[in-house]
C-alpha cells in the first residue's frame, strides 16, 4: 500500500467510509504487528497493544495532519504502547515461588553461579549500552531500524508506506544508520 493510497483511505475513513477503514486495517496491520513482535511481548500483551494502537488511531483519525503518513503514525504509536507495556511489566515482575531461588542454586555450584551471574551482568550491560547508543541516533534511524528488526520483517514497500522513505533509499539509509550505531558503540568500547 503506497502513501497516496493510505492518505486517500484515511480521508475516506474520516468521512465515515467503512470500506476505507477496513482497507486501512488490512493494509497496515502487518506493519503494526511487526513493531509489536519486535518488542517480544507475550501474545496477550501483544494483542492488547495491537488493539490499543488501532483504538488510538480511530480516536485521532480526524486529527492526523499528514494522512499519507498514517503508517508512520501507527508504527510510532505501536512502539510507544509497547514500551509503556514493557515498563509496566517490569514493575510487576515478582517471584511468586519463594523456593525458586533455592532450586536454581542446587543445580549449579557457587562458582558456576558466580560466573553465570557475571556473564549475565556483562551481557545486560552490553544490551543496555546498545540501547542507550541506539536512543542517541536520530529519529529517522531509530524508526527505520525498529521497523526493520521486526519478525517477520515487513516488505520494503510496507516500510516505505509507513515511514515515507523511497523504497530505493531504505537499504542505503539502513546501512548509514547501522554504521552510525557501530561507530557510537566503538567509541564507547561496547562492541
């Protein structure tokens, strides 16, 4: 679905055209799902985010300034909703089984546990630095890379429609963004 089609469908949906709304949902759902899947939410949380994104889209449909960029609006909203869900989940994570830690320690020696925890801490620190440097990239790079790491990856046509980038520019832009990220990580000694 190209940007002009998206813009036309959005304008028709604003005027109450149910077929246009259905075409928007069918055409842009893979993009929303790709963003949701990229955040690795549970099925239930993913469906909740998916529904929330479309609800927000319906609520703001008449106020979208650039209807032809509705795909980018949906991708950005999906990302924000996923991050909101992940933040709320991280606050709720509690072990309900008090003996769980005892069982884990019985399975390995204290030395192994120490090594594993150090490795996990190092990995966690590398991931934290990666995302920290990722957040320092420009908005365009962050949006593009988030969409492209989705599983399954969207087609370049879907990326083009969602982000307003020419299909032929997606690959070179991706390479430049990854080079910038790699340079930032090298400068921090993270890689």
